[in-house]
């Protein structure tokens, strides 16, 4: 765990509410993430004007969880494709090496 002195304060606003966060990462990145969350929550609030902030936050979390699940599926599919291609390329490389060795013996 990093010492508290390595953390910087970052002021953000989400749904017109200010927050002060402490981060050991890049404050600009935290600000970008907060802006993205704020944008999402404002979009949800505009479609559900009578919803309270807790309801809006839950809907935003569900939206982000859905996006995360989709990205995890995409990543798993990409990893499977890379694994299949790696096996395919390894087989091709072995064939080339075997051919080169046969030619060298001749």
C-alpha cells in the first residue's frame, strides 16, 4: 500500500455535487473518468427526470457493468483467436524449419 503522502487531491463534480478524491494516479485521468461518469448520469437523469440520485447511480452502474461484460467477452474472444493463430503459426514455423533442415542435409 502506498503512503498517503504520495496521493494527490482531485476535485470533481458528478450530478452537480462536488467531491474531493485522493489518488495516487494521474489526477487528469481521474478528472476524465469523473467527467465520463457525470455525462452518463446526466444522460440517464434526462430520461428519468423524477429519479433520485441513488436510482440514477444504480442505473449508471448497471450500464457500466453491461459495457464491462461486453468488453470482457470481446477480450476472451480475441485471446482465443490469438491462441489459435499462435498454434497455427507455430505449426507453420515447425514445417519451415523441418524443410530447411532437410534442404541443409541434401
